[in-house]
């Protein structure tokens, strides 16, 4: 999956992921693009997995925000739902002045 500069590689084993990542880096280099290996992260449902690409050890994370959605093996959808609730309340309170203001109810509903 790809969006702008965010790319997700999904594979069934470490060797497959390493091969895809190395191929991606070669193709990027052919087009004068460079991947930031320090920003590169990985997740795995295998606790023993370690990932090294081109002699760089890739940081393992338990959850990751990808295109605004929290992805986590351990928390399932709970982490994503918590994240969405927090963003919704933050947005609600940023509009507190409008909701508590002198506008008509119809205008508040429109907002």
C-alpha cells in the first residue's frame, strides 16, 4: 500500500520483507529518491523477529499511526477507538466558543 511518502510492506516472513524493502530501495535510488531508514519502523506478530535492511537494524514498534489510523497487534481496535475519541473531544473543545456563544441553535447545528 502506498500514499505519498508512506509505504507499507506486508509479508509472510522476514526474508520476504527484506527482499521487498531492498528492491524498493534500489528502485528509489534509480529515481534519485532516498528512504529515511531512521524513520523506518516495523511491526510483527512474531515476538522473536528482528529486521535488518542493508545493514541497518530497523526499530520495532508495538503500534503505529498510519494515515491517521492507529494500528496495533496487541491492542486491536481499542487503541484506535481511544485515539478517535481523543481527537473528537479535542475538536469539540476547540469549538467551545461557538457552542457556548450567542449563535442560534440552527447555526450551531450547522457548525
